[in-house]
């Protein structure tokens, strides 16, 4: 497994390629925002949630690029005498590391964009978790503050935000890992079903999530319910003034959910990848 | 000295049996020919040994230890596939560097030198190379891998005669310098015959010969003459293949030369002729 991880992190077709394409896609999103800003399409009164677009498009891009990179990593490793177990464990470790790095990158681009928007007298929206069951007065209060100044740069928010992005990125990774594992088995029917399920999941996560988030904000309903459930245990209230401990609770809740989602997909991936043929043909003997 | 032991290896693709209980052993310091017709299971055997596909039955071990899911042992084996398994967008030099992460004994400089000898620009992507160049790039990777057992599946695929000559020289050079075993699967048997010390012959997934090449050839002969005389002579012989053209007949016979009547000519078959006879069945042309 050491060789697989070593190549994943140091080899040209591993992390370097991932960062190249992922950085490029974030750069395109960034430029897109700036062009909108310069063109005057975005105004102070424009209440779109740009961070959410970074999260949605960024996480989707991260998933797809990770899929491309992992696909080649599997091929290169199998060609170079690597066992399936090493590939399985190695790709899990790589996914978590790449995912964490991607989350930080997305948040960084968001903060840079937010800084530029501030120079232009605007600000980016951010998410405050508020719902019927958790009326967080502190969140409401900070939402109002956020209208005017510092919310995006609040360390609590950054901390909270990265973990939330991580959850979305891991959703993307999970989907492509399942898809890849099925595809590697050259099972067209399976790959079609996996891609349909993947597309449906993405639709649910990003459309609902994207459509429902406002400044007062709420996550997609299913995720929100889960968060409430976890939140009730951990009492997360990330935006409550001076409650760093609560923010940590929210972060843990996000990370726990991310890992739960990832592990489910990873198990499916494991079942398939352990018997992945590198050279089998559907028809014919050679 | 290491040894690969293959025991009753069986692989089925749906209803077709690609390999049927093949057992053989491969020692360091030998060059083997893995021969057989198209679809006889040669590439399947190579892929199974390299852990790229899984057997339905049987076991592959190195010095008694099973190779399956064992990275350490898998790295003792290098399998050059006739298929293009590496991503085609990779540059040749990057495939060499990638290999060095997995095969720690990879001689990167040697691989680059081989590319130079074969006229391959290491900066080119695999997709930019011709079939022959891609084959030679894969052979360069294999020869520089430093593995103990190097399987070359169709190492001459699409390669022109000039580079084939060079390729055989490089294989011999590498063989002289290392203790590695080379297992070469090819259809250009006469060209490679000089390389082989030992032959495995597969037919429809079964191993029909596992012998030293010289012994294999010595234990068969060609007999030619008038069809009537040859047919008469073959009555109590094990004929591998008989071809009749007009009134003339030639046959490949297994066993020692004996009781040859006047009028019939005897000679020893080339490895290719013998293989054709062994795997082509008896024909009455």
C-alpha cells in the first residue's frame, strides 16, 4: 500500500494532476464571479448565495476530477503489480486527504472572492443553520451582523464551513467511487444504474441544497433532519456568540455525517474493487 | 534462486474455458517461450500470473508463497501485456517514473536509453506513438523493471524487422546481466526460437508441451516423399500433421527416426513447424 499512497501523493498522475484540474476549475469559477462583478451584474442588493455556488460546483468538480484521477491511479497500480487490497485501502486514505485539501481550497477561494467583493462594497452570503426546531437567536443576530460585515471571516464560521464543504466533497467522491468500481467491472448495466443513482443523489443534494439556502438558511431537508438529529446530541450552534465549543460540535456533526456517507459508498467500492480485473475482456480468450 | 509454481490453473470466460488445469514451473535464469495459437490462453496465463485477473481454480506461488494479494511477490513479477493498460495520455517518461514508484529496482536511465535505441521520444504521449513504438516502449519498461520474472506478451507486435533484431539483442543483453527469467509469448516463433531454452505450448487452454526446446525438436522429425510411401510409413507412427500436395506428401512425426524406407527424406522441423504440427492437428490436405 505504501507504493500506491506514495504515487498518489507524489506521482504526476496523482495529487499533482488532481490539484492542477481542481485548481483550474476553481479558478474558472473565481473568474466567473469577478467578471460578473466587473460587468455589474452583481450588485449590493443581489442576494444570491455565492458561497453555495462554490460549494456546489466546487464539490461536483472535485468529485469528477477525483474520479478521473482515481481511474488512472487504479490502472497504473494494477499495471505495476499492486494488489486490490492495497488499492482499496490506499484509495480510501487518498480520498479523505484529497477531500480535506479540496475543502480548504474551496473555502480559500470563497474567502478571496468575498474579500474582493467587500472591496467593491458587497459581501457574499453565508449559511446560518436555523430551522423551526432550533431557533438560534444567536444565529439570527449574527445573520443580521453578517449583512454588514464580518461573518465570512469569523474563524468559527471558517472552521464550520470547511467541515460542511468536506461533507459535500465526500458526497461527490463517494458517488464517483461507486461509479468507478462498477465501471471497472465492465458491467454496463451496473454502471448505468450506478450513474443514475449518482445523478439522482447529486440532484437531491445540490438542487435542494442550492435551492433552499438563504441567508437565514437551511440545508437540504434530509441532510437538515440528520443534522438536527446529530445536533440534538451534540448541541451544535456554530454561530452563537462566543460559543466556540458549540461550533466544534457542529464541525464534528458534519465530519461524522461525511464519514458515514463516505463509508457506505466505500463499502460498495470495496466489494467491487476487490475483484476488479485489469485486463479481462468481455468476450474472447487471448 | 526463485521459482514460480503454477498449479492446476483454470480460468473460464462464461462458457469458454480459457485455461484448463495448467500446471508448470518457471525458474530464474532461463528464457521460456510461451507458445500457442490465437485464443489458446497465453495472454490469459500472463494476466493471471500478474494478478490482473483472477483464476477460477488453482494457485500461483513464488517459492511456496501464494502471489494473490501479495504486493511484495507481485513486484517480483513484471507482466508486459499486449494490451495498452496504462492511461494513453501519459508521456513515456512519466510511465517510467511511475513504474519506479512501484518497482523499486527500476533502472530509469536504462529505460530512457532503450527508448533512445528504439527511436522513441520519451516526451511523447503513449497515444502519439505507433503500435510498434508503443510495444517497444512497453518492452523498455519491462526490461528496466528489475523484476525477477519478466513476462513479455507479444513483444514484437507491430515492430519492424530492424527493431525486432535490436529487441532480441537487448533481451539477451538484459538476460546476461540479470538473474531474471524471461517468458516470451509470441507468434514469430522462428525469429525467437534462438532465444528460447524451454517451451510451454498451449492448445485450447491445455498445456500440451513443457519441454526444453532442443529436446522437443529432437523428439520429432519431418518426412517427405511420395504420398503413397509416406502414408504407408505413417501407419504405425504418431503423425502430428500431414500435408499432401499433388503426389507429394510431407508429415511431421513424433518420436525417434526409425525404419525410414528409401525414397523418403527426413529432416528435423523448426520450432515453428513443430508448433504448427502440434497445434494444427492431422490434415489430409
